[in-house]
C-alpha cells in the first residue's frame, strides 16, 4: 500500500509529513529523508488505533509526488482487517472459522506483532480469499542529500575536505 504524503518545511526548520488520505497521521524529521523514514510508523500507529476503534482504513489515493509504502506484513494485516469489515466478520467469527482462540486473532491483526505469513494466509483462506505475494524490481530512488547546517558538513564530506587539505 503506497500512501501519498505532503512535505512541509516548518518554522523551526524541520520537515513535517502529513497524509492527505489520513489527516490524523503526522510526523516530522530534521531532513526530508528522516521525515520520510518516520512516516510509515506514524501511519501504522494511526491505523492500529483505527483498528482498535473499529474504524475504516482509507484506501490510498493516487497522486503524483512523494509517497511512502507500508511494509508487506503490515499491509497484509491491514488488508485482512479491511476484508473482515467488508464481509462483516468479527474477530470471534474469524477465530471460530480458524479454530483459534481469540487472542490469536488479536495478535494476527495487531500491526506491531510479528505474525507469521502462514497465519495470515490461513486467515485469508478462512475469509474465502487468497493471499498473494509478488516480487517486483525496485525503482532507483534518489535520496535527498543531507542538510548542511551552520557551516558543518556531513561526516563523509568533512572527511573528504580534510583529506584534500593534506
């Protein structure tokens, strides 16, 4: 799941990340790179809250510009939750279909729990669905360069400059 983000420079020189599809999720970083690294965690934290509150998780919109991709395991958990909501199947019913105890279903849905892929596969099968895993070529991503502050250079650049002076 790839969610678009909006990057805004704050008045204290940090970069704020917001999500047009999920206004409750907000994070920041000293640089764009750091802010984007924190973004999936911010989004997953809100989605975990949505799941506990039994709220719908919105689809990501298709937009140009920066976006973040959620990790595969967490994406599968979110899709399972969304499938359950769509099919009006509660946790107790899923536990019954799987022959599991309710805490097992709670763990497989918990965004922060390191569930096994076979558990998610079983849950999807119990919902009449099939979990599909695919591998794609990763596009080359150009990372923003580190921000130079107050005359200080990033360590790799400072080392090069001192080497040139010798």
